[in-house]
């Protein structure tokens, strides 16, 4: 039995002071507000539930900052994608494990305790399948084991390079499966994560441009009752192509032709219409927003205020991992709405006036739902996944309750997170992951060996 005592903690039913928590076998046993500290208790200032990062391509952490040079023509998502393909085709199993380990460490240091890894680099560099279909996914599982982050592995089905079954491009050779091969990949992926605590496997048809309708249905068939993630309506070019091919926009087509429900995460949905947002809200699906990456790639601004007004759900992810920062993802989401509407505090409400608290709670609930019903919130029976803030941080001085989350989201220049625990095991101490030094050395050696961009 482990025990902690917090000056204040955000519990599943709200803020409480002088909270004593006990944990056994990685799960919370008791939470007792207004309790005296006992001799064996580990003392901390402010405790928050950890948040799930619902969308990551971990390998792209290795190219962070490498695509920020103007090309000879107009730069866009599509020119960035060419740079990403070059990097993706250079990495092997050792490289993806080393890069993912650093990405996962930075997620934990930012307050993320679980990651949805949308994983599509499956085959060897020449496109030849590995003898183990989940060789690369298994390396992601190894990085999760080393760092302690919770993992929902989302192996991607990638079949085509455009609507209407356009054959894949040569640079996509490492991504491609047919339906039978994808079924084998899912089976192997479940074996690859079997040794991890509380790991899950979902399915991820990449996008409507990268799978045929038959492929989409085949992916759903092998997914069982696990989560379903799909990129959708991220770029205006994708929307236009889908309209030309099918007569419907991507979200419109998906809602009309697939059993979208609370197990689904629609990643980005940047260019969804009002009617589509209403349909998403009615379905119970989560919209996976990645504001830092969406800004970096020039995707556009998701109408989050409209989704919120419709009763829709969202979570946040770090996507390309150009910068891994939970507070900044939430802050960027709200600021994008302010810039669009020229108003303030657009994602809060009369019932929940604190914008920081509203964003934090929504991202927590949405992320947990999107990653297969993972635990969220500090409550008896839940996994002991929690974050502590440094009470001595000057921006937190004289703050209490929701004002702490307003400061964490909107006035956090770094240094607020003191500790992070996953399943009751401390992974971040004094703001730094306990394995950071060794992982950074391996990462640096890996990037020096690649040296391709």
C-alpha cells in the first residue's frame, strides 16, 4: 500500500483540500479529503488527474523543426508530407524505438499519462514486410514499457494514395496492407502489447483517401469493440477531392456510411460544417484536436466553439510532436477561437466559467473515451495516474481551485509540473523523467546516424 497527502487535489467530483490517497497494485483505494497527514504519506502540493494524448505519430518527433524552411514554391501540408515521407523511409526498428522513447518522456513531463499511437510505418525500408507484422509496433510498446506511459496502439490501415482506389505512391511502400494483411497486423499488435499494464489496441483506417469503403469495413470487422480512429477533413484539398469523387464531404460521407459512435475518434475534422458538427455530437464520437500541429501545418481552425455549443466532445493530441506541451495544446485551442471570433473565453460557459478548468476537464474526458475507455479522474478504483504541480511556482502563488487550472493553461511557461505517476509509479520527479538522461543520449546518437534532412 502506498499513500500520499496533497494540500489540494482535483478529484472526480471536484476540488478538495488536505486529501489523503492510498494506492494498491496501481489503483486508487481511498481518497479522504480534510485528512491529517500521516507519517508514511508522501507530501505534495496540488494533484491533478493525468490526461490522455489521443493522437501521436511518435516517429515524427525526430523531424521536429526540420520542415521549417521555405521551398521553391508555395509550402503546404502536402509539401511538408514529402519531407515526412523521406524521414519515415529512413528509420528502422531501433530508430523508431529510440525516437518514441524521447517523445513519450516529453509527453509524461507535460502531464500526458497515456498516448494513442496512430502508427503507420509497418514494413522494412524497401517495403518488405517483417516476419513479425508488428515489429515496428512492438518497438513502440518497448518504448512505452521503458518510459511508463500508458499505450493505446492504433495500427493504421493504408491502402491507396487517393479517392477511388488510386494506387499507393512508392514513398508509401512501408505503410501498405490489404485487408488480410491488416488482420494479421492487428493480431500481432495485440500480442506485442500483451505485457504492458492496461494497454489497448484499436484500429485506424488512415483516412477516406487512403482506404476504400471495403477496406474501412474490413478494419471495423477486425477491431472488435476497441477504439476506431480516422483522419478526416484535415485539409481543404481532401474535402474537395472527396466531394468530386463521392458527391459528399468526408465527414458527411462517414456519418452516412459508417457506424460512427462513441468508440470513434475523428481526428482533426478541421473543415466540418455546422450540420456535420451536429451529426458528430449526436453520434457520441470524440473529435481529436491537435492545435499545435494544425497551426504548424496550416490546416485551418477547427470550429470548437460551435462543436461545444452542439454538445460535442473533444480531446487533444500532439500529432506530429513538433512541440509536446499539454498546456499549450489547450491554450492554442482557446486562442484560435478568440482570433476567429474576436472574443474571449469562448470554450467556457455560465455553468463552467473557468476556461482552464473547462478545457482540462473536456480534454480529460474526451481523451479517455477515445483511447478505449481508459480511466480518467481521481476516484477509488481508477488507475493512479496523476500529476503534481509545484506549489512554489510563482504563477501559482495565492491561487486556489479552478484558478490553478487557469494559471496552468494560460500562464504556464514551463516548470509548473513537479511529478507524474502512472499506475502509482513515479515517472517524473522535479519536472524531469527519471530515465531522461539515457533516453536523450540514445536519441541524439540515433539522429546523428540518420542525418538525412
